[in-house]
């Protein structure tokens, strides 16, 4: 049986697969952007991905 975290991770992956525009925006982040945020590029992309998905979930809850 999957954990809630595993379901969340799978749902987030599916969200980004279905919304190529958000994935493209993450892909446009650069090392320079990461340095400005004092993060690695991977950390910066993860941080923004989490923010994008959280905003989606909040909007979905508000629309329910």
C-alpha cells in the first residue's frame, strides 16, 4: 500500500506531465537564478515545482 507521500508525489508528477507550460517554466530556470536564490538548480526547480503544485491544489479546493 502506498503512503500519502507516495500518492502526492505521483499526483504532482502527473500534474506536470499534463501541464507542459509549467514544466517548461521550470526548465527555463538557470544556474544564475539558483545562485541568486542561494540554492542549487535542482533545489530551485523543486522549490518552484512545490509552489506551483500547492497553488493548483489551493485553487482546486476553493473551486470545490
